[in-house]
C-alpha cells in the first residue's frame, strides 16, 4: 500500500511543504486542459509545492489554482526565463517578470522566486540588479522567499553567502548517478539554514525505466563506465522499478527541503507520486548499495 508524502521543513523559511514538488519545465507544451488537469491532480495527491516557468503559459497555472486551490499550495516562480526578456536580471526586468507572474497566476504574492540560471553573478548581485529588486519586493510583501536555481556549486556558495538567499535549487548533482552536491552545497546550506530543492531526480530521463543509450552515456562521460545502463540492467534482472529507487534515493537526502520532478502530463504526475511512495524492501537497497556503492541518506 502506498504511503503518504511526508511534510518537510525548508530551511529558515516558514514553508512546510510535502516532500515531492511539481516542476513546470515539461508541462507547458501540452494542451490547456491537460496542463490544468495535471496540476490539479498533483494537488489531489498531496503535492503542494508548485513551480512555474514565467513566459511559458503561466496563466494556465492561474486557472488551475482558481477556486481556492491557490491558498492550499506554495507557489514558486522565476526570473530570467521569459522569452521576451530572457536572462534579464536588471531591476526593471526583474520587477517586470515577477509582476507578470503575479498577474497571470491571479495571486497577490509568491511564496518563492528563483533567480534562474544566470550567466554571471554580477548581473544578479550588482547594485540595483535582480537580488536588490527581489529584496525590495520581499519588503513590499509581493514575494516571501528568494532563491537561486543554477548548476554551478560556486554560484550556490556565492549566493548563499550573501545572507539573502532562502532557497537553492540544484539539479543533476544529487541522483543515483552523481551526488557531487553532497560535498559542497548541501553542507553549506545546512550551515546557513537555507532550504534545498533537488531537481531532475530521474537524471533528465536516464533513470525513468527506458533503456539508457550506452554510446550516449560514454560520449557525455568518457572517463566513466556507463552507470545508468548498469543500474537499469540490474533493476531489470530483479524486476525492480528504477524510478522508485531514483526518486526515493533523492527523498532520503540529508536536506531541509523537497525533491522536484518534472512530469509532462497527468499520467506522469501519477507515476511520480507512485514512485515516491511505493514500498521498496530494505534488502533491495542493501543489494543496490553493495553493487554500486551508493547509500541512501549520504
């Protein structure tokens, strides 16, 4: 019998969402009713931390959250993603993006806004740029928490050490395939009581259950044996669902935060919830650790 999602602390923020969060990257390309249905199904399942992608049909999130659902969830937007002003972290661009998100999603405030994938820190931390503007909007009550979503661990460090960042979204660096962030950002976030969002728990498709392409793996990581294919084969031989292992490995990470997956439709929302809550026998985890040297909660 499937379990329920546990409630999590998000660092020093006052948010207490459930452990599995809904990412927006792949939803916006679907027909309107499918997007709305997927978001509402996620909320029915107890997924109450909802991410959006400014400039990518945020009005559909506004529609999905109408009728009282907005008050039941934590809502996160970004700056730097809008096609009309991509990578614009100026004061005007930042305020313009957040104002559009508020309007499109029919809300008076956002629980979090992430500075998304900046090319350099000066464009974000320079006087009068994105961080200063977001701090102003926080004082105005338009946003409650400020975060950063970027791959670089050095960027994480620099952002955290400003003292103004409440959340860090890290992706691809805490999965079954790589846990590099466990030695860098995660302990630093814990020290500063910053919340963590672990994104891409399925390794951008490598851990979904579809057979990984060995040649592609070798091209991406020529100095390593193709881990994803070896894990896939191991699971196939034991009739183990690798999605279950991938999501639950991330959910067991030593963080104050959540794991964010990116479904493309309602069926994938349900698959993600099922993977996060299914029963995986302890002996499977022990055998997996013996085979691959990867331990949950590391």
